[in-house]
C-alpha cells in the first residue's frame, strides 16, 4: 500500500505539473495564427498566406485543417486565429445568412461588427458544381443539373457541410425539386465513390483537381442556384496594416486555371502544400521543392506523438484522480453512486466529434477543449468499475474488518481498495485505450496529435497519410495496455491477484 500511496502522489504531481506546462503555451512572441478548412485548396491557400507572412519576417503558427466554416469563423471572432481563406459565397450564405450577392465593400460593412475583415480577392471563383461519371453522363445524355430530376434512381452522396448549409443541398433541392435524400460523406471520399460507381452524383468545386483525375463531368447549373465563391483572406480587423498588406500579397494573382494546377500538384502529384506554395510565390520551377507529402508528414511523427501523449496523459490522469475520489465518496450511498455512474454514462452517449464541437463555444479551439472532452469520455470506466467493485465486496470480509475494530477509513484502505484494485486497473486501462483512440479526433479542432496526418489524409484521399496516424495510435494503445499490466503486477499484492482477477471478471459481468 505504500507503493500505491507513492503512485498516487506521483499522479497528483503530474496532474498539477502538466496543466502548468500547458498553461505556458503562447508565452513566446505572439505569432500570427493562420488556419484553414479541411480540404486541399484551403490548406494550400493558408500555406501561401503563411509563407508570404514569413517572407516579411513574421512568426507564423499554422492550424491547417482546423474545421468547417463555422469552426474557423468562430475561432476568428474569438481571436484564437488571425486569418483563414474563405469564399464570398460562403460569407454571404453561411456567416451572414443572406440569399443575395454582396460586393467586397458590402461584405466588410456587414462583418465589421464581428471584428473581422475581408481582404482583396485572390482572383478565382470556386463555386459548387454537381459532378457525375463521364460514362453515366454519356449514357443518360446528362449535361444540365435539371436533367437529374428525370432520374430519381440515381444515388446521391454529398459533403456533410454541403448537405447542411443553406446555399448547398437545401437550396438545390428546393429550386430543382429533387426528392432524393443524399448520404453525407467526406468530400474526397465522395468523389472517389462516384468514380468507382458506389454513388452516382455528388457536389464538387470548380477548381477541384480530382475532377480531372477521376474523369468526372460537371453539369451546368442551369437554374443558377450556386452563388459566386471568390476566394479571399478573412482576417481579424485589428491586425496591423503591414500584416494586412503581407496577407494581401497574392490578391488578383491566382485565376481558376492556376488554382486548379496548384491543387493538382498536391492532390495528384503528391507534393507538399509548402513546396507548391513556395514554387508559386517564387514564380520559378524548383525541383528541389517537390518533396513528397508522406516524407514531410513523417518528419512530424515525433511531435505528433508527443502532442498525442500530452492530450491523453493530462485527460487520463485527471479522470483517474477525480474518478477515484468521487467513487470512494459515493459508493456507500446506492442512489447517489448509481446517479454518478449514470451521468458518466451519458457522456459516452454523446458522439466524440459532437462533444469536441460543443467545447468550442466554451473553451475555444486547441488543447483545452480536447482535454476536457477526453476527460469526460475517460470517466465512465473508472467510476463504474470502482463503484461496483467497492460496493460489492464480500460482506463477510467487511464484518470481519469491523469486528477487528477497523475504522471506515481503515476498512477502505486495507480491505476494500486492495480487493478492488484489479477492477480499478481494468477501468483505467479501458479509459486509456478509449482516450488514445478518441484523441485522434482532436485534430479537427486544432489540438494536433496523431489525428493531424489522418485529417490531412482524408482531405487528400491518401491512405498512406491516414496510416501514419492510425498505426502509431494503435501501437500507443498496445503499449499502454502492457504498461498498465506491468503496473498491476507491481502494485497488486500476489495473494490478491487470483481473487482480484475473479472480482474483476465479476465487475465486468455486472456492467
């Protein structure tokens, strides 16, 4: 038990020290935070902005693949990021919720109240399009979106954001009168699904290089549903004038053909966003910049693993300490202990990505909301196993301890906790594995970790990148299991292991 006490002291020290280290983030010279949405063109435009700023001597922090429109815009309003690439049509329909076009001056008049500003346009329009397979278009003689109304048997799959936003599927369905109910899909996966014949129709972007790669046909929007989507940098309006000038350095210099070509170099040729942006800004061919994305991401493996361990370590330590304290406090009161377990169980019913999103309005983006969400997810196995194992201890042993004159604290320390240790460890081990897996989703809110290559891989439809995040996460889970198994052998007395294993099984069966 002395060893157990020492371990608890160590865990408490770590729980106190980790947040201190975490709170020290941002104490360096304030960098300019450049973010992007979760598709290749947005990554690339954000990288172009970042390199223009760095050329002017500014320190840049990148939060690429931060999230959808609402996540990025909310982060901008909360001063958690300084700039991200946006589109005029999206500002009009999603941010301002208007159904008529606006000029750049009109946009700035309306967004001024939010403390944000739209800089001059990059120079290209990337509006929505409806895409189908060339073979199907030729067979059914499709050239216009309105012709799809005569083919209700066609299977639709559209991007999740397109499905929800007013200038996407709702408006398309209303204007054209479609009865189909599309499946929500990740954008790159939807394009591949159309090419493979898994679905028949999807949404696409004008400058999407995959349209050429998959040999898809874009149908004419003959009822003019989709507005103009001119790409622009959207910034915090209180940025200094020199910073604004640096961000606006590419204004009017990227037309649709150029943007499609840049996208193709990343999506099809497998080059890094950084190398393509560098070559574009230099205006010359530079073969030395054609570094493969997989190689570039591999260099980030160690930092990603470290960040992943930070996220899971802080959340798990906090969940263990608080979960054990709460369990020990409530296990004797049946209605109270059941209520606590029930509340912890409710946390598990909330989809992990939804829980992360719910944290953003409260804690913003980055590590803080990710840690809180992981902490809430980690509580249930710890609390449930601890409460049940303590409350179902053999009454005969409890009476013997009472007959020996042990106080309540002594019975807890010398009888109940030792007997419950295997079940408690099982709960912590389960929480650790859940935490490691769920932490990969933290990349969607800018927290980093092993989810970063997975998110980038999804955006580029690159299995290699996805595996660069998934395989290390799986290895971490296996290593964690082995570490906890070793700790259990070290901390649980030998004469309790057989009995403890039986108790652990009983707890598992009862839950």
